[in-house]
C-alpha cells in the first residue's frame, strides 16, 4: 500500500486505474490515456499532483540562501509572486532535482520539488540552509491540483472565491498569488495554459468535484507524461539526474551565469564543462519509420559514439513517435535508433514538439 | 470485469483463439490483456505465409506504456493478417474479440486448440495471477 493523496477515494470512485508512483498510489488514467491527452490539448483537464513536495523557506537570508542553492539566479525574481524554473546541483554540477521557486516575500520563498526525490532534496536543502539561518518548512497538508488546457482558465475562474478569482484572472504566465489558504499559480507541465493550485487538503475533494461538474476532465499521470514530452519538458530521473549536468540535458537556458560573482553550488564544475565544450547535446527526435521510441534505446550517429533516448513515446497530437535524447555533440539532422533489434530512421529537432495545441515540428 | 466469450479458447500469455468453420483459427489478445496494456498505439503483425511455432513471439503490440510480444497460442501458417490495425491500433482496445483480431492461422494439427483453456479456466487463471 502506497501513500494516498486526499483525492485517493475520489479517483477510485471515478474509475481511475491506480499505480505506484514514487511510493504514492496515483491515477495513471480514468479509461483512456489518449483521450485525456487530447482533452488537455483541446479543452481542459485536471491532474492530482498532491504527491509533489511543497517546501517553504523562511528567514531574512532566504534570498541569499537561494542565490547559493540554485543554478538559476533567484534575483530574476523581483516582483512578488513571480516563479522561476531551476536546477539544484551538487558540487560536481550533477542535477539533484529540478524545481520551481516562487518569490512570496523577501523572507518567504516557496519551492515545489519532485516527490521521487523528496528525502534527498529535504536533506540537502536543510544541510545547506543551516549556514544561512533559514527555516525549511515542508507543507505536507497542502493538496495540489493542476488544471491545464485552452479552456482551463474559463472553467476554473468561476469556481474560485472572490479574492482568488480576481487575482487568478489577472495573473501573468509564470506568476502565483496566495489568498486565504489558497495559492494559485499560472504554471504547468503540459505546454498549455492553465493553473496549478495549492489548497488545504480538506478542501481538495469539494474543489475537484466542482471542476468535474464544470466540465474539467480528470486526467491521470499517464497523459501528463505524454503532454510534457510533446512540450519538450524534462522529466527528472529520466532526462537528467545527479550523474549529468544541465549543459547536456537541454537546460543550459536555466543556468544563471551572470553575474559572474554569484557562487552557486556546482558553478565551478559547470564552467569547466562549458569551457571544454560538452561532448554531448540534448535533442528531440521524430521517428520517421513505424514503431515507438522508448527510454534507453540506442541512438546511432555515423562516425560518433552512441547516444541514448532519455524519454520516448507516442505523441497523440502528432500521431507518430517522438523522444528526447542525449546524443554526441556532432550529431546532425538525422540519426538511427535501435528499436527491438531493427534500425529505424529519425529526424533530429529542437526539443519542443507541441505548444498551445499546435505542432512545432514539420511532419513528413 | 473483462469480457471472456465462451466460444473462444485462451492461452496463459493472454491470447485468444477462435476455431472458424473453414478450419482456420483467428488469433488476438484478450480483453484483459488490452486493459492491462492501456491504449495501443502500434501493432506489428507477421507476414502472410509465415510459419509460426506454438509460443513463438509472432506479433508486437505497443501501448502508451510499453511494447509487448504476442505469442502464437498454437502452431500454424499465417494465412491472413489484420492490415487495418496499422492505422487503427485502438481497435484492439475497443473490440479485442472482433475488429481487433490480429491474424488468422491454418493450424498444423487438427486438435491444436485442445491444449488451451476454456473461458472458465482462463477466468480462474486471470484471478490467480
């Protein structure tokens, strides 16, 4: 028996197929993963992501602590409510986790980290926080629901209380705001517009049911994965982990190199790697032959070492298989992938396949 | 609860076999199997004329989750394959015992189906797994 979110019984009652996810019993789908995927691209779907770990950092030195802890520069957050996507690195430049940090007050920042890495993250953060006198406070009693899709905003706003509704309606992308015990952010992991809402756990079922009644489709973590893959968003543990740096994981853009004097954990190792020129790069693949790309399949490039698919699957929006892959730096526009004993042809693309319901790659 | 029609025979690898009047045998994967796999996105069937041995991996069904081999429940020669699945793999999810059939075999022996389970035995097998 795994851990259960406040919505566990609701998922069961709604016919979800439940699977183990990092020690939690979570819905993988409610009937058809592909239908749920399409609903998020075309309408609105909701995901129970209460298994994710919410950590508040409280103390007058919170900002300087985050300057040290995170590879992206927390000083990009000057407006209250603004969010930043970043990696948290070890001294070797390996990725301990990727996370979102929200600036709430000068003495209060909120992190949302992965559940699979919860223990390691909390340990690391607490260890680093001591020198700064910052309190690390987990918020296990917050439920978290992501509502995503082109109609997500219209379907959610009428269900919020007045203060949250006003604030949510005015939120710019990648901002969040707290009213009462609710925190509403215009963020997500699907490549569509929408909200991620943290709320007291005892209100999660009522809110979920109200959204269901308002035409928001319950969606499992199965389509969350195909949606994020189409959006070209990394999955921790598949696309990167402590053994690789952001520079070979397509996450160079999240590293806050300037100012030069900001000495974040892993900086020295990253600079060495950058100056030597990384031997690998992170790309998207579109399969041209029939078949399905899967994690860990071998990518073959003429005259170079083998690469590897880090996330592969079927794209319901494009109707073909796509993947994220770590490949030799000299990889050109084409490669082959070893799929069940056969070599299949794939095209190398920038790793964003679908955004806001629209294909970002040309299909043959 | 998965559907298990009484007129079919079943293998422990979750394939079904239907004896047709002309002596051929139609093969597919069971409703239980498709439910476990999730939405199918790709199906690979053998060539016509291919000789399959019993328990030979002779087809592949790939779902949103993973790829799975399909094992021939009996030995025989492939005399027809379901070409429509190339464009409509979801037929296996929607109608595992009808439109979602995979291939038709000419069995090597006349009592080929005798080694397979009937619906009651398969039901028990699924529950015990």
